[in-house]
């Protein structure tokens, strides 16, 4: 083997070693002269054990419940329907919602209950009596059925505000 071929082999081996070291370090595998910190004295090994003990002390218990049992499910208060009613179409059904800018679900409601509440409402300053939102799972047939029922109940197009936003319900 000549001097140039020896240099090529050594250079190739060095590049391969550095490449493997970088690859292993990216994968989280320690590669080098040692994995510990310090100079190998007993003091540094004691630090490692106390770090391990601290880690175990902080680790969650496997028997701890994921959800606290005393958690109360707070539902929003039933909204005032004297002005208008907000309804969210979910799948083929309907949810009564708060009259906030981004409505929160209160409870399930039937089409007959919606019509009854709309007839009792006065309408807001713009004359809107019913706000209709839809969840991501809302079917167009349920939306159309609600709009038709509201029109049959005597509401004009101006009294129905159909909001195109998709509402994310909390419940």
C-alpha cells in the first residue's frame, strides 16, 4: 500500500466516524469518550444518582386518575329568548345555543321547540328572531329543514340570520 492510498483510507475512516457520530447524536444515542459528566470522581457519580432520584420523585404515579372525580360539568345558563334564539345544526339534530358572538351549546332542542321559542321572541334591533349556525357535522338537509320550518312559521328571510361560520361546540 502506498502513501496516497493509506491517506485515502485514513481520511475515509475519519469521515465515516464523524458521520456516524453526527448520526448517532441526532438519534439521541450518545457517542464519544463517555456519557457521564465530570471527571470520573465519586462526586460526579453521586450527582447522577440524585438526578435519577429527582426524576423518579417527579414522575407521575401510574395509579393517579387522569380526570379528577370531583370535576363538575358546568353548563351555560339558558339564554334569554325574548329577543332571538340561536340554534346550531349538528348532524341531523339541533342544539340550543347562547346568544353570544361565538355561541356555546346549552342543550338539545327539537324543531317544534325552536318554532315555539321563535314565535315568542320579539326580534332584535335589526328584526332578527333566529340565528342559525352549523357545526362541522351539520347536514344540509337538516339546515334546509330548519329554514323551511322557520319560514312556514311566518318568519321572513330578514328575520332569519344564517351564519356561515362553523361553530365548535364545547359539549
